[in-house]
């Protein structure tokens, strides 16, 4: 007796339709995410290349709830080098640190400046005295928002008692530097690549790298939807025996 070939029943049809709706919805969601990510990348590019904003303007922006990340800005004050903090980092494969130093503003408040990278051998400030600028300076760079918590459980805990950090905990840096919370500007300033006397720290270390894989994700979901349609159509074209 010949095998009986049956066309898909109503239950199968319903399952196919539901699966197709889900796949198309996921593809459309990724297209929407793609548009959002492209707009965000364009906005950050505009912020980071605009004329520097004065610190009070950036503070007003932050207080209004607007995003300050990567806003180009400037601040004037003097460095308190005795309270340097060190964020573990690499530069072109070389292990070292980003040096975070309180910049004391004319009103007595402090903003932590990421002055840039130093290799492990130059962590000790005594080995880079020419770079320890004294007197009032104006630092230009990019504002960086404060982190509210450790980015991931895989990130090691900070060793603040050693002034060593694996994630940028502004409040802990301030505590170690004896900066009262009421005197702390609630975000960082990453110094630009302007040459530093003595060469170290080397500024301009900010990385603006926003992954944008949403197009490939959308193609994947839409592709799976297309495969489902083709397979289903072939199943329906079979002639029952």
C-alpha cells in the first residue's frame, strides 16, 4: 500500500502563522533598533565634535536629565596630584592605567579628570614629574556619565584602598581623595589628546565604540521567516495519495 501523504491540518497552519508573526515581529523590532542606534551614533558624533561647552552648561544639562555622555566640554582649575586614582587599562596592548585626578575648581569643588594612560612602569608619579602640571590649567575633553553600579559580575571588585579600580566608581574615588559629596561634580571629564609636558599621562583615551549589529539580526529573522514560508508552501503543494 502506498504511503498516505496528508496536507497540514488547521493546528499546523495556526502554528505556522504564529511562528511567522513572531519572526516578522522580531525582524521589525531589529529594524527599529537599527534606526535608534544609527540616530544615537549620529548624536554622539555631533556631541563629541561640537565646540566645547563650559562646565556650568554641562552641569545644567545633567541636572535637566539630558544625556551628557561624550559632550565636549572644558573646565579650569588646578590638579590635586596627591590624590591620583588608577583605573586598570591597556593601550595598544600595553598594560597600564588611566590616571584619574581631582581638578579643583575656583569655587572649591572638584571634578575627576581622566588625564590619560600611563604604562605600568610609570604608575609612580615620581617617575613622570614633568607631567604633573602645577597651577591653573584648562582641560578640554569629553564628559562621561557616572556609573551607578558595577557593569558586570565578571568585573573584579575595586581595590580602592590601593587607589586601584576595575570599574569607574566616582563616589569611591571621591572618598579616597577626601572630596566631600557636596563638593563633587557628579560626572567625569576625559581629557583630550592635547600634548602633556613630559608625555605622560597620554590623553585622548576615550573610546566611542557602539556595536551596531541590528541589520544582521533583522536579516536573520526575516530570512528565517522566508524559509518558513517556502517550506510551508512546499508542504501545501503536496498532493494527497
